[in-house]
């Protein structure tokens, strides 16, 4: 391989990006199928949701099995078998006629095929090809996943409207067979050592011997705190995205929006994070994984409710509840960022402060005033009777006199600074 040629690991990343694009797109494109399948099979939404829940549960169980098979067999064998199972299960889904057949095919076989072609297999192989550029390579896979969500959901909706849901599944199966299977057989490779290369395309040593990388067993990983922190974060993200993927499009159509508009709304949600995913991956290679991850958690402001006006304008639900407080995420970010980089400590610590509105309300309680209770807010104070004692007991409000500020020229004439302190004079 010449010095100017492209490192083969990037071809592996490109192949797995296509695989992840299609696999994740299929998993998130279940919402447009809800109403057609419910109407055709004479189901209710609860039965359909139960099948989707079974599929997601088995998808989570099959992914460790796919990882164990990847340790024993070649990636081409595992991914090719997963592709064939996925194609067969999609074709069989187009031929179901009752809820039991739908549960057996889509609830059991489809997650088995998705586990063999999903992002877990891709991330495990790509991590073998890169050390220094691992964050960038994995972020490309993440952006491909979000691209599949943003593009395949509207495409599937358009196919359902024009051809029906059964033919749509057949078209998806044909696309998987024509695009994914050749990449899994002819492009994907297990490791750079299998091709006589080294990670990141580094030149081989004079001895020509490959350096063995440190491997962590499953039992050792289960005993680490980092594993459970990552598992909890992936569980939270997967739970929320699965709920939105299954019921987001039907909910918007129930409120009067067209199916294409609803699918594009879900697609915009996935497409909005494509560029930032790649950017954060490049930053993690430059500054480290923990500082970038800790700083990202610190910047999380879910409790501010920035999207509430948008949902109110859409008319989806005017009384949206307040999002949970992100204080725990910021504390975790503070801990991680301090351990990784001391320079981020001051900035992360500043993010643990209470929001401005909460600080203002506490100050009003101390002064005996609670105007937000008069406007109908402060549900927590009304339920727990934890409002300020002067206000709840009917005591008269305390009016404090405003501080009189003297003109600046009067303070300067006395030799004081802007805060009233005597200026130091140096001779």
C-alpha cells in the first residue's frame, strides 16, 4: 500500500455506515406502519405496541449474542447471516395475516437480523481499525445512524402511501439484499492485522510483529462503573427514541397533520444531530473522550424547556409537563471533567448553579413574596406546603428600602472606587 492511498479502515467505516444507515432506518421507521397494519390486521394499538416492545426487548438480548459470535467467527460470516435473516424476516412480515404471525416474524426474527447488521457489530469492528482516530470513525457511524432515521422514515412513508405497507416491506428487503450483503461479503474485514496493516495506517515496525492489544472480558467489564454508566445512558436514549419512533408519526397524524409532514418532523429530529456527532467525535480525538463528554453533559439544559413554545405552536399539547432537572447530569459531568482535565473544573462547577428563575423565586420567598403562586404556578409548593412561612402564614410582606446609589463623581471625590471601597494610593 502506498503512502498516498486511502487507509482501508475508512473503507470499512464506509461499508458499515451504509449498513448502519439501513439497519437503524428500518428500526426507526416502524411508526408509519402502525395505522396501516392495525387497520389491515384488525388490531388495536395496544397489540401493535406489544409486538414492537417484544421486538425491542429481543433486539437488546440478541446484540450480546451477536457480539459473542463476532469473537468466535469472522465478521463477514456474522453480518452476512444477519443480512439474510433480516431479508427473509422482512419478506415474511409482508405476508402475515394475524397478530400471532406478526409477533413471531416481526417480534422475533426481525430483531435477530437487525442485531447481526446493527451498530454493535459495526462499532466493535471499527474500533479494531483505529486508535488515534477512533472517535472520528465512530462518530461517522453515529451520523449514518441519524441519517437513516432522517431519510428512511419519510421514504418509507411515501412508499406506504403509494404502494401499501406489504409492498413497502418487500422493497426494503430488496434494498437490504442488494446494498448490504455485497458490502458484508466483499468490503468488510475483521482487523488490520488480517490484511498486514496496523491501526490508523501506521507504518509496521522493523520486527514485523503485530502488537497485541489489551482485551477486556465480559466479566471484567460488568464489574466496572463505566460500563453501567454507559449502559444506563444507552437505555435512557433507546427507551425515549423507541417510544418516539413507534408513536411519533401516528400521534401527529391524530392531531391533523399529514403523514409526510409527520415523518419529516421525525426526520428533522434525527438530522439535526448529524453534523454535531461528527464534530464531537473529532474533538474527542483531539482533547480526549472524558473532557468532551463531561463538557457535553454540563451544557445539557433539559430543564429549561426550550422546546415548549415550539410544541405549543404546533398545537400538539399545550400543557406539556416540565422536563426533568438536569442537575444529576451536570454533577456527573463535573466529576468526569475534573478527573480528566483540571482546566475544565471551574467552568463545569459554574454549571451546577441553580437556574435563574429558581434563584429569583427563593429570593422572593425570603422577602415574604411569592407572586408565582398567585399566578397559579408552583405546584410543588402547593402540594408539599413548602412555601415561605411569611407568605403561607399570612404575614405582611417585608418591604425593604432600596439602596441609595450616589453619583459616581461624588464617590470619586472622596477617593472611593465604584463599589464604595477606599482606593489604594501608592507613592
